[in-house]
C-alpha cells in the first residue's frame, strides 16, 4: 500500500509544480508605475488590469484520476487525499480569476477577517484593531520605523552566506526578480527578492528566519520524505500553518519589529474595508494614512485586489492567514509544552503541513512512516530557550494587568 502511495505522492509533487496562484493573479509592473506616477501628480486613477484565463485542464484531469485511484483508510492516505483536493481547489480559484466566485473560493482557502481566532470569541478584525492600537501606543520619538535604505543585492549577499552555512550545497538559490507582491517568496530551490525594493536592517533577519529557515527548510525536509513527498510543496490548505510558523520564527528570534506586526494587522483591516465595498484608491489612501510609503501602500493594496479589479468587490483574502496562523502556532507550542507533547511541534518541520495534519500523522511519525526533519532552525533545536520564552509568556498571561495598574499607582 505504501509503495503505491509513494508513487501517487511523487506524481502529486510533479503535477503541483505546474500549478501557480500568485503569478497568475499579480498585476504587471507597468500598472504600479502608472499609478504611482499619477499619484505623484495628485491624480487618483484606478489601475486598469486584465487577466489571461488559466485553466490547468491537464493537471485537473491527472489529479482527479489520482484521487479516484485509492481509498483514504489510513492517515497517510487521508493526507494525500486532502492534498489533492487542495490543489483542485487552487485550480478552481485560477478558473475563477476576475469573477465573483474568486472571492468565495479565496475565503474557503484562506479564510476571512471575520473568522474567530483559536479558542476565543475574538475574530481577526478585533485582533488586528487591538494590535494596531498597541503599536500606536509604542509610537514614541525614541522608537522609529526603521529606514528602508538597503538594496536587494545586499540582502541577497547576506542570505547567500547564511544559506551556505546551514544547507551547504543543498540550499536554495537567491534571485532578484520583478513583479512580486511580497518582498520575498521561497520554495525548496529558490528564494526570490523583489527588485526595486529598499529593505530595512530588520529585513535581514526577518527574511532569513521567515523565508529560508521556515519555508525553504520545510520544503527541503518534505522533499526528503520516503512516502509523502508532496509535503515538499505547499498546497493551499497548509499556507496558514506555514505562514504562522514563519512569523512565529520572527517573533521567537526577536527579529520582528512592531511596525511589521502593525502592517500585518493593517492588511486584515484593509481586506475588511474591501469586502465592504472600498475600491483600490480608498484602500491605498488608508495605508497612506497609516504612514506607509506610496510604494508599500500600493504593494499592500495590490495584494488585496489581485485576481480581481480595482473597482469591484473581488477580493483576495490571503493576508488573513498571517495573524491567525501566528496565534495558532503560538498556542500549539504552549499547549505542546504544557502537555509534554513537543513531538507534535517536531512534525511541523517535517514538511509543509497543516495543524490538523500533525495530530493525524503523529502515530505515523512514531512508526517511522514519516522521516524526522533533516534540518531544524536553531531557535527550535535549542529547546531550552524556546521553553524559557514560552514559560514566561504563560506566566505573564496569568497576571491581570489591572494588578500592575494598581501597583504602579501606589508607587
């Protein structure tokens, strides 16, 4: 049975390499240049975009054939089935680009700003509002948004040195490219940096721990799996956990800054605005009002409207996964440590998985059907440091803030 499943996963791995989402929904560079040139002249002109239909018919036929070739009676088979279904949903999303169905499928894959955070009655909008308010409280003269004066080539050289130190000859190639909505993206083999973007000194560590030591690392570990090689690519359903883990890596290493957290929260609030009817210009103005540069305001607005049009409520909700995923991962590590189940968190690094997967695959991992991760980030390998940070956060959470208020008033 496992030999057959190994062959199926190899086919999924090969087929999924040809299925893209972000590249098909992104707007060309000329749209950004035209919009920002008009903005510099005080003109507000909605970008004009068009899309080439993408159907992935051959891949859809192949995936459906694979899906019908086995029964999901074992956790490894269940994982394989859900992975195929996730790629089929990605194909549906591509087929729906520029239509109202695009938003519905996007919500199904990535969630919405109104989804409740784990084990709370707080949704992502509420959390984002709280985070923005906290960030604004730290807006003092001695805390400044870091200057973006570092070129992409400098980030490239830095990351190449770090990648070589960790992965040797097996590490991903660092390339600078046009047309990325994010500052960087990562697979097992390639890390792309956005050309024309100036980076801050925080970006050095953030990109290393987020892109290299999470996204590339889990992809490389997934590629090495003896049976579930499809863990080497991230199907859409694993994105929330992947981005949550990558952002948690920034937090636990002290690489994240308050302004990045605020930007993640602002994107959730901007998605809420767009779903309620705000157009591209209104969302762009919102980011400008929050002290983002015109270039970053355009990039953040583009992330929300890609796949749709600037004046219609066709929204890409992908940016909902970061805050939600971060809180999910933080809660998992705390729970695993409290219940002496850290082997569950170990599974996070075996490949591209969702939180649901790690619980269902726990026995398979114990039975050596899933290979342990070849690579681990240093912050996780040094578990005593992780345990110290988590223990302190647990302790801090049980101390009501009003007691501190009373004490400092007495002082």
